C-alpha cells in the first residue's frame, strides 16, 4: 500500500458511530467516578490516620482482587453477553460506593474502632476491585464489535482520550467536591456517575458470545486459552511486556509528593499541576494520533515511545526546576499515550473475536500490575534509595529493558499496520 497517496484518515471516524460514543461516554464516567472516589477516600484516610502505609494499602486493596478476577472476567466476557456483564459490574461498583458512604461516617468509625473500621474500608475497596475486574475485559472487548476493523486505530485513540480525560477530570472534581461539600456528597456523586453509566448502556446492543465452551473443558483450561494465545503471539506478548516493565520501573506518580516537598519545594497547588501534567500530555498526543496514526510502523514507534518515556523520566529525576519537571512529566504522558494507542490497536487487530475477552483480561492484569504494583515499587525504592536515585534507577531500567526487548524483537520492525491490515 502506498501510504503517500492514501487519503487522509477521518479523525472523527469512530465518533460517528453511536454505539462507540455511548461506550466511550460510559467508560469516561466510570473513570471519573473511580478517580474522584480514590482522591476523596485517600484524603479522608490520611486526615484520620496520618499514616502513609494506610494509603499504600488502598491501592493494593483494589489491585489484588482486580488481578485475581480479571482472567475469569475475560472468560465470562467471551461466554456471556458483554453488555449484561458490564451492567452487573456497574451495579457492584455502586454497591461498593454505598458501602463506603456508610463505613466512612464518623458514628460508624467510632462504633467499630480503628482496626475493624479500616478493615471495613478495605473490604469496600476490594468489592470495587472485583467489580472492575469484571467490567474491564467486557468493556474493552466490546469496543472491537461496535466499530469496523478499518478504524480500529482511530477507535483506540478516542478510547484512550476518554480514559485520560477521566484521569484528569476525576481527581480535579473529586478534590473540588470534597473541599466544597465534604466526603459524603462526593461519594454520592460518584455513585450517581456510575448510575448514569448504566443508563448509557441502553444504547449498546446485546452481543451473543462467539466462543463456545468445549465439552469436558474446565474453566481453567478455557481461561488458559487466552494466556496461550498471548504467549504464542510475539507482537502481543512483547507489547504487553513492554508496557508492564516501563510503567513498573519508570512510573513516578506515587512519589510526586516526596519530590514536591524535598526537591522542588512547592505547595499542594503546584503538586496538582505536576500530577495532571502526564494526563494533559497524553490527551493532546492522543488527539494528534486520531489524524496521524503511529501504527503504520507500529513496532518501531512503540520502542521509540518506550525509550522516550524512560528519557523523560530521567530528565524529571535530574530536574530541580519546577517547570522543567512539569515538562518532563508532560512528555512521559505523551510517550505513554503513543504506546497505548499502538498496543490497543495491535490487540484488536490480532486477537480472534472468540478470544477477545480473555486476551483483554490478560492486558488488564498487565496494566493493573504495572500501575498499582508499580506505585508500591516506587515507594519502596524511594524509601531505600532516596527520591532522586530511585527515579534514576527506574529510568535506567526502562531504557535498558526497552533496548533488550528491542534486540529480541528485531523481526517485528518489519511490521506494518495499515488499512489493509484491518480488513
């Protein structure tokens, strides 16, 4: 295919499809609700306990059940109606939010006592993690059924835009709502957003499962089909591995308060700008990707994006100037968004329809591991090495691992993802 003579792609192609708009709007509302709730609960817990370990356990409380259920959630997504599964998951999220509203009341905390109360909070968050483990594979797999294969890259870009927008708006709205109205109103608002997301699902069509369970095959064997497919498909296996390792070692979001206080000497308002900078960089870059897709030379661009992420992280580690640090974090978000668009496009193109839920579940496990476990790794490394050395170490690991995987996957540099690849 002569890409030079090809017509310019329609940047709004995916958004012209009503079902895709409903699915993206639904995902945006869920992301805003989850992020706003995380900010409100984290702030409230720290105000009550003054213990950073309590905050660290918040992430693990959601991550562990999410990781534990995600593979089974992928199995269900391939064998049940995806829209129904999403509605069940959203109902469980609302139940978790209502439980948090009850548990976080001062009277309940006083009646239970400190440790039973914390266990009740973590139990509520674990229910939220279980719900997300059911929701993520179904919602992500459904996207491939609501848009034509020829616009998968465009759909991946707009879906990533919705996700990143939620990551900006959620913390912002959660913080403002908490300051203006308090914790209970904020949590009620999050539950309302999740209820609205259920309402948007009426615009989604039911999709009967394409995968049929083989007689005599156990659920474990069925789930293993998704893992086996990922293992024997190098382009998917290595793209997931790259994302996992880059974010696991190169992420710095969890220790930004440490940099703000000890290195940059800034207050909470400026810290908010630092926290938002990666998402802003991601949104702007993804919008560019809707017109200028990075997937034609997919593997080359994925390696360059991972290397750029590591380089930007290194600049942040060495910076002692506020705006240079903001620019470095902006760049990490920009490079990460390119890899997200490429990875999601590759997953949609190379995954058979009957395996989409299970393969997307594997992807969800990789993402959750890199984010939540990566945050724990960042905090532990910073405690052992100090803020700056730990981030330098993470950046060096990111660059080194990108180089190692790049050498092992040189044959994938010939990969070309064009319009012909999606037909």
